[in-house]
C-alpha cells in the first residue's frame, strides 16, 4: 500500500479553507478553480479504478458545495492511489516520454499534491 497522507493533508486543508470563505470570494473565481480541481482529481481516480473507461465529469453542484467536492474527489484519488499496483497512477498529466517514473503511483501522488497546492496558491489560500 502506498502512503497517501500527503495528499489527504493538502486536500483536507484546502477543503476546510474553502468552507470558511465568504460568498463574494467564492464568486470571484475561487469556486470555479476548486471545481476544476475536483473534476481533475476525480478523473485521475477514475483512470486508476476503471482503466480504459471514459471518465465521468463531476457536475457543478454550486459554489457552496465545491469544498465538499474537492474533499470527496481528493479522498477518492487517495483511495485509488493507496491501492494502486506498481506502475499504475492514473496518468497525472505526464507523458511516457517524460521519464521512466511516469505513470507510477508515487509520481501520480506527487503530481496530485502539487496540483492541489498550486490551486490553493492561485486561490490565495
């Protein structure tokens, strides 16, 4: 089993910060950024759990649900990565030409953590 604690930590921290934001701040783009993140995390989890299937896109449930969507998608990805066999990783946006470690669960975990951190930074969180 892979240690997914770093991903769970950053996802939970971002979700908690999103829950505390006032409506005007969510409207100014933070909710859209968070939804895009939740959708990407969800797609990555689905690629691991159901390789070869077309991923389903997470719906927009509104700005007040986006924190929960980030948390659910992040935990789903963590669960998939925790149990991923060696060599699996859901893509993570890397091509196979980018090095021998591309596609491995550890690389996918690091990519997901970096993605969550970058989103939080863009949102000023």
